[in-house]
C-alpha cells in the first residue's frame, strides 16, 4: 500500500458528493414495507432447502445508551433507567423463540455479534440469560473458529464485566474510541480516557478473547491533523488486532443528536481526506493492512488473510471472514440478510413491542433482491473486498457479457479511470492505491438504484 | 444473447420445438418422424400435442385420484411426483427432467396414483391418451416406444428402497441425475439441484441433515463442488465406485 496519494482541489470537489456506504446492495433506503412477515418466513424456509444450507450469523441489537454521543447515527435510546432492559429483554427472548424455529437445527451459528446502542447496558446476569436463551434455541457452532463478538463502551464497564463475558462464549471485542483529543471529545459529548480503554482491552486479552478491535471516526468537529495523529499513536500503543476508522456522516435532518454539532466546527472535505490519508499512513507503518473503506487489520489477522485468499465479505459490521452465512438480526431496528433478501425490524420500541406482543415477527420493511440486484451486488462486493474484478470469471458466474451488461456503469467508471482511481483492462478491473480512498465512488458506478433516485443527497452521507 | 448482455436462461429447457417441429427431447418425435408423421400430419389427425404452462413452484400438473386422460412430457423445469398417505406423510417418488414423461403409471386404473408438482417454472407437453392409443394402434414404432417407456418407468421405481448407506444413496442419486441430463444433451457434470433438500432426503429415505452432512463431506473430499443449488461433479469415478451397488444396470 502506497502512502496517501495527492488529491488536488478540483478532484476533491468532483468527488465530494453523497452516496451509500454499501454495507448492503441495494442500500437500506431501498427497503420497502411490502416486504412483510409472510415474505420473511418464506425466505427463511427457502434458506433451509439448499443441498448444504448456509450456516447462520446472528446479530443482537441492544438499543440503549446511558449518554448521547452527538455524532451517532445508530438507532438507539438514551436513558439512565436500567429498568428499561428487562422489558426489552422479555420481547427479545420472545423474538428468539419465534425466529429460531424458522431455521433448521443443523444450521449452526458460526458468528454472533452484539451491537447497539451499548450492549454493556445489560448487566452480567441479563447477558448470561440472553446467551443461554440463544444457545437453547439456536445450535451454536462448537468450531474454535466461531466468532462471537461484542461492542463495548469502556466508560460504562469495568474489567470484571469484561472477564465475565469470556465464559459466555464471547471471543472478540470491539471498543469505541472515536478520538482521544479532549477538544473533540467535548464537542461530541464523549469523554473517555486512554486508561479506561486500555483496562477493557487488557481484561479482554487476559480472559482469552481472540481478537480486539477499536473504532475511530474521522471528520468529527474540532478534529485536527495534529490531534488525530496523537490519537493514532495512542491507538497503535493499545495494539488492537483491527482498527475501523469510519467517516463521520453529518445528517442532522435525520439524526437529532447531530444537531448539537456546529457545522462550522467540521473539517472540510480536503481535511477529511487528509485525515484518512494520515490514518492509512500511520497504521500501515505500524504493521496494519488497509483492508478497504474504513477497515485495517494486522497482517496476520484473519481479515487480512481472508482478503489475500479472496474470501473477504462486506456486511453490516463492515468486513467479515464469514461469507456465505445467512444473517439473522434480532432486536429493535436489526437487519437480516437471508438468501437474497434484506429485512429490517421496527425502528422504535412501541412498534417492536406491539408486533411481538401480538405473536408476530417484528419485521417492518425489506427487499427481495432481483436478479439484477444480485449481479450488481457481486460486482460491488468484488471491488470493495478484493479491490479487483475478474471479468471472465464474473461473466461465467452470471451468464452475461460484462461490457454489454454494465455499458452505462463502465462509461462512468472510465471517468474514474482518467482520475487514476481504477484501472480497466479487457480482463479485469483493478482499484488503484488512490481508488481505495474512493471505493464508494467506484461502487456507485454499478448502483442501478442510485441512478433512478431523485435526491440521494437527503439519504446518504458525504463520500469523502 | 439478450439485448442487455445476459445469455439465455441458465437452466435446461427443451423448447426448441414449435407447431411444425418436435422438441429435440420429445419422447415420440423420433418414432413419429420415420413413420412419416411430422407435427403437421399429427395435427391433421387431431393428435395435436398441446404445450401447457407455465406452472409455477408448487403448482399441480395433476393430482392424485384425478381421472387419467393424458401423459405429460416435461419441456422445461423440474417436476416432483409424490404420494401422501392418510396420516399426511409425504413420499417423494421421483424428479422429472426436461424430456421425461410423467403419468405413465396412471394408465391402469385410469386415475393418477400420485401428485405431480412443479418445483420451479415448468412447461409440459400434454399427450391425450386416447389419441396416443389410436396412434399406437396405427404405428407399431409408436407402440413399441410406449412399451419401452413403461418398462423403463417400472425399473426406475424403488431403486432406493434397498439397504444402502447414505453415501451410496447420494452418490447414486447425483450420478443418476447426471446421466439423465447427459442423455438429453444437457451438461452432465454441472447442474442445478432444483429440488429442496427435504425432498432429496425424503426421496432417498434419509434425514435432511444427513443429506447435507454427506454432501459437505463429498465436497471436502473433492468429489463434488456445491455453490448454493449449483452442483458440479468433480470426481465421477470415485462416486461411481461408491454407487455401484445401486446403479448396477
């Protein structure tokens, strides 16, 4: 990986537009209410019918947070009232009971991920009970390679809490940092020390967690190159196996908490790009590989190895080594990806509770992918995960003529090729070192829904 | 090629016939033509072969106990035949590919003994049985062809009722399908397992998880490659060795 390429202002202006992050294709705004419980049950049933059904990946959403981080675009509920969790858990247990029987018991859960919100809003007893219910209704894989991960907020958990998670089966931990710069922490309402963070990571390593990961965000208010450089040094000293550096998505119309952020404090597009460049530079120097988009991993990490082997996948948690799982999302607003469908649970507690109280699955919207969606999703995944698309193999896989099928998209892509973001040969598409900073733009060339949309600006964040 | 760059349907379809020509897989085309009967001549004799469909997944082509009036040949897609007993237990009798006949076991006692259900989008040819009988009486080759089909149909049933291991059953099942696709001019080593695994399991008298476990092992051993429903036979010789007790013929 080269160090960050120079981007001239004209180029930055051309590419500073809004677009999806492609954790799914089609992106979530394409989901519609026509995809209902009956459809979800049908796709779940069909997913059992392959000669070798896909293993399962389960995502559990804990929506509560004790304190509002102003940058947050996740679906969460701010509360200090710990009494909210038993009410939520009662419904979550009900959802597990209703959902698990849709999947044949010989389909083992190879991946489990707790996200939020703040999963450590739940106390140790609640966590143990939840894991027990999951293990009772699903068949947990006994494979040592299974990945059971949890996101932790170090401000609200101690070493003892972390140590109690290992016997429950968790072996990966992901810790939010965002930025250690005190000015930035004040501007986003998240005060968190290096020591707090280290305590959680150390406790995880001591108790046998296989992998640690931290999240950073660039593009936050008050962020500077000097301040972020210090944060990166501190992160490198913490020695996590993986680092995710997300681009801050400022969408105050959609996310109320973001209205606390003054637009004037936000770094401009050129600075954002330099922040990403700095991140790539520092982390690669420290021995991390730039996997793509927002993800870095140590060269010996499974993620880096999966990329080398060509088995890397993109999913709602970013990148994953476990391709070919059906993803079951449990909890308020959770997204499922079963077969060639996406579906999402109710976005608010009243509707999530009402559905389950009536004995219904709480799915509120979704999408059954068309054949065209499946083809385009594959092209986007190849480019975002492997940085390369082999044209002959793609044509054979989908029974199509690449040049003809992607005629319009390739015309856009040739413009990107002129800016040295991608290399187009008759045999393959290659993402260049420079293009890895602009993967979303490359993916957008293959997005048929974007072209049809009236105003993507309202729904998607800035690409740079 | 389609205008958008897609090639024609990836699944086998025997739809190369029309009002004047037999489909290449037609069970009767090869005997009618030498007898001087092309499709026009059959039409003139009011022996029109009707093209019926599409049927969609789960649609019945005929139902158990319905009055027998016609034989069907699959033109495209896959058809499952099955019986359901008084307690509601299903027994899958077979899977029928393009070019294969269904309904042969209904001639006596003039009602269908099973359900025929489309497993995907299915097109069939309908042969009116009274008309076919008349034709058979006139043309000895048609009669002989009908006897051949009936005989082959009897031999096929209950192949898996014997005492065989799961490995033997699955190897035989895959090779049998491959052979039938090959016999009709389709790719023989790579095909789509259209039928749900529950149906495969039922047909082979195995548990669904056993079907998957054995296929996964076959894949680990490099005998087959499975991608979703797409299946490729990689080491046919090894499968043949395994299946030799079932596929004796």
